C-alpha cells in the first residue's frame, strides 16, 4: 500500500533515525509495493512500515543525500552522479521476479506477491565499496532466505544466481557505442551465503521505497562483501549447482573474484583495501578508517569460510 503521491525525497525531509522509526502514522503493513496505477517517471517513494532488526549497526547513517546521489549503477552511467541524474525515466512498477532453477516451486511473481509485509525489517548496514569508500545505510527489506525457502530448493542446489533487468530505452548506459559492462549485470552467492540471516533483499531505504538509483524496486544487500555483489533491480533469482558467472569477474577476473569478501589483508591490484573513506565525513584531509575483516561482520560470517584460503579465494 502506498501513500498515493509521486515525489523525490528531499534532504529537508530527512528525519533522525529514532523519529522515522517511530512514526506511527505509517500505513500498517505497507511494504511500499503494489503501485498499480502509478505514473511512471521518478522513483515512487512510499513510507514503509518495518520492524527494527537486531542485525543493525548503531553507527551514524550516511545522509540520505549522499546515499542517493553517490551511486554505482552502470546501467545509468559510470560516474557517481549519473544514476541519480539518468534514472528518472526508469519504471520500477509493475515489476516481475522469476525464481527458478533447482527448486520444487519455481514461480513468476509480481513484486507485491513476492514481498511478505510481515517479514519486512529495517536494517542499518555498513556498505563497503571495492573502491575503498563506505557508507552506513538504513535499508528496508526481507531476508533472502525467506524467498529461497519458499521456492523449496532441491538437494543439488549449491549456488544462487541473480540477474538485473535489461531495458536500454530506460537505461542509457545500456545503449550507444560505449557500454561499460556486458548486460545483464549478473551476480551470485553460494547457497549458504544466500541463506545467511544477514543477507537482505532490499525494497527501500530511509523508510521509503528504493529510489531508482539505489536499485529499485528490489536489490540485494550482502553487508560483508564488497558493494558490487549487491546487485540492483533484480528480475531473476536462479538456484543452480554451478558457481554462477558474475559481471565484474567476467570483465576483469584478475581484479574481482567470486567471493569478494571485504578483506583488508588482500589489496586490490591497484589500491589498498586496508583503509576506507566514509562518505560524508569531510574532504581529503579527513582521516581514513581501517577496514575490518568481513566489513565488521566477521563474528557472524567468518565460519562460512573456515578452511578456505581467502587470499586465493578473493
Ligand atoms: N547493480 C547493477 N545492476 N549495476 C551496477 O553497476 N553496481 C554495484 C552494486 N550493484 C551495480 C549494481 C556497485 S559497484 C556498488 S558499490 C553498489 O551497487 C552501490 O550501491 P548504492 O549505489 O546503492 O550505494
């Protein structure tokens, strides 16, 4: 259900976290979906009622302005300001998501049937980009595990593959002479990573539906991995027995592996991963932060990789 109006979020509307979390004027059970009759154009923002999560960090969230104006979404261009500038014509509704592959219950969902409002949570996660900057983002979403369990995976399923929509008329980075990546953007997780309770399918941020530039209407968030694993505008989720191909590994295998766990001990061939710049924390003179193993989520996820050499499995 939606509060029926179309608008972009203004920075003046940003409210402190404790205020927006307690706004009881929100529509009960709203997952910010089901926007039938929506006019296309700019991202449709709707208030989302979400339970607070025990998985949230208590670090200060990055401002909504930075979260929505400093983006990587190459379908809309390669500069950080391109996604906000070039995604206004993108239509995130109506939206279908296919769940298929090695499952007993494959399905072609309309987004409003895909998201169960009762499982919608707000989770404040750090996002560490492979380019050595980071943000703290109040996501709204559902555990990916819920979706996978609903599909009833077969015993042979070992991985999950994800695919972004291809829509050149609405995505300027997908047309023309210079196309920075092969499309569709694809990503993958091992099944146990996908089932991990931290892994989120986000439908919103800052208590509103996802802005187009952040991956509307549905994107992955895997907080212990570099940001490029968090694939945006997902149309297909496929369970498979083979390690899926991933866009950055296809385009530059020497620099980007399948796992891409945040690892301060493994430098990118062209820069250090030991430190990071927190977006919004001042200019070039601001002290860089130390990057933590698994982006600070080691207690929860390090056991997934016991026995693996994470220098070779980067
Ligand atoms: N998903 C698609 N489809 N296309 C992209 O170019 N960029 C990735 C990831 N998901 C990308 C994508 C990268 S490199 C990062 S760092 C995050 O999205 C950025 O998410 P944000 O813009 O919401 O912060």
